[in-house]
C-alpha cells in the first residue's frame, strides 16, 4: 500500500460532491427532463422538486423546454459521468483529466445560461440567498476539479 497516493481534504470533498451531484442528476434532473414535476406526481423526487420550485425557484416549476433539455443532459449524461469522474479523481487516474475539463466547460456554460435566464428572465428567484446557495456549487466545483486535475501531482503516486 506504499504506492497509494495520499489524498487531500479537497480530493475527498470533490469526490463526495460529485457523488451528490450524481444523485441530484439521476433523481431530480430526471424528473425535470421527463417533465413530471407536479404536486401530485407519482414520483417523490418530482414532488420534491415541485415543492422547492414553488418556494424558491419558479423557473423549475415552469420547466421550459430549454430546461428540460439541460436537465436531460444532466440526468442521462452527467449523472453517470459523475460516478466515473469521482472514481477517477479518487484513484488519480490520468485518463480522467480530459473528460473532466470537457465536463467543467460544459457545466460552466450551462450554468451561465441557467443563471442568466433565472436572474434576468420572466421568473426570477424570490430568494437570492437560496438561489446562490443551491447553484454556487455547480459553478465552484467544476473550477475546483479543473484546478485539481491540472496540478502536476494529480497523477503521481
């Protein structure tokens, strides 16, 4: 076990966050992608997203087509990818570098679109603090992942 790389607190944080992102993608974004968000949905995650949207994020309840498409990409592409990225980061697998960079660019782009529509569109969030708290990790974590995989010590045991 002398070959096992020493993992930092940042590594553990990123892996845990990516696994949490996988959960939100596969459970909540799937509900948005399938357009089943409603107070009486048979899907408990769709009901939870509806509850959140009514209180804090009216755009999520409106669920326009662009958001359904973005949610579909999140659920069915990013969801599984998060597990692979988390595994690669934990093992410091150099094969994860390029996909992590592509993911970070795609995530940053989609968050710029989403945040712009939220803030300057017809359905702004009623509570800016909750909005920032919910969406900030989706901006910060991709940047941290890029910083981590680009460091020279990433792929060294």
